[in-house]
C-alpha cells in the first residue's frame, strides 16, 4: 500500500515540475533554435498527458499531509498559469490544476491498482530518461557556445539535477524502498539544501537591480543554505549531529517559504520588478513546500 501511495504522490509532484521545466526551456531558446523549442514542447506535452493520467489514477488516495503541504498546487497556481498564458500566448490547461483540488480523501489505494501504478512509474521513468538526454544535449550545446538561452547555464544544470533526483526516487520506489533510511534522509537534505541555495541565487539574479531589499534577502538565503550544505556534510561524518542540522533546516525553510510566498504574491500582483515569470515564482514555492513537508515527515 505504501508503494502505491508514495508512487502517486511522487509522480503528482514531479510530473508537474518537469512539464514546467520543459516549458521554461521551450521559452528560453533563440528563434534560430526552433527545433530545440519544438523538442521541449513535445516533451512538455507528453509529460502533461502522463500527469493527467496520474491525477485520474490518484483521485481520493492522496494523503492529507501532501494535499495540505502546497507542493501539488498553491493558492497562486491557477492565477500564475492564467497570467502565463496571457504573457506567452501559449495555452495553459487550467482544468488540470482544478482537477488536483479533488485528489484528497486519504483512502489507502487498493492493491488492484498496482498494475496501473507500475505502468505509471515505468512510463514516467522512460519519459524522464528521454528528457535527461535532451537536457544533456542542450547543456553540451550551451557549454560549447553552439547555442544560447535565456536561462543561466547553472539553471539548466539545476533542472537536470532535479530530473536526476526524480529518476533516483522513482527507481528506489520501484525496487521496493518506500521509507528513507537515515542516510537517504541526509542525502535528501543535502540535495534540497543545495537546490534552495541556488533558488535564492537565481531569484537574486532575476530581480530588477532596483529591488535592493529583496535582492539582499535572496542573497542572505543563498549564504544560509550554502552554510547548511556544509554543516550537513560535516554532520554526515558524525551522524549524531544530523538532527541538529535538520532543525536548522526547518527553521531556514520556514523563512524561505514565507519569502517565496510573498514574492509570488508580489509578482502576480505586479508589485515586484523582475524578469521572473508568474509560473516560475509559483514553481519554486511548490518545491520549497515539498522539501518542508519531507523534512517534517522524517524528523
């Protein structure tokens, strides 16, 4: 039963994240590289279709903890998608988010769903690997100056590492590991702390230079999470120290979550000057919500 629910919840979180990654990449290419943009669009469409299947399969079985965490959607998600459609001219299927509102119920998935969940995991893994190959190609082209994008090279690498983490978690679930060991939890913290540090760096870099107060806050978060990465590396040599670092992580994440929530509201209400798109703001907030839920669940 744990395998079924964990699979559903993992795919619901990451398939949305990945389809948005595909969109961000699609929008980042120069007009000359329309074939890369089309490839990203195709990946995004296939991820969207698989995401819809995951939603239909999971209705009524998602735990209250995940439903209430804000990792699947936030109070801003639907408006962020609406604004994204307006600004880009690309259609956004708002019904997907509305369908997610009805996923809760907390009922344990019946064992009869195992074949469908197995198929979902296998299809997700295959599609994630195809996306991994595409992103590796883009990274190589950017590194060799064969292409340029409006994403920082580090951002593309950042997306690639999140994809790698999803593949790792999928394979772990498919092999029967539904609970994180102490070492796996420490590795999870190390991964997400680095991701959060980079989020803060990207936010700093994408804010208008006149937003000095927000830029200073983002820079402070980047320093704080980089320090937490170092502290966790030290603690992994002395496991008794890990709970102390976890408590610091939770405090830092609560602050970062609040910062991202306020920033998302400010961007959606046109009160913050930046080149951060509405959907990107909501996207990084959902990732923070996910990590905070993982922290609390394993403390």
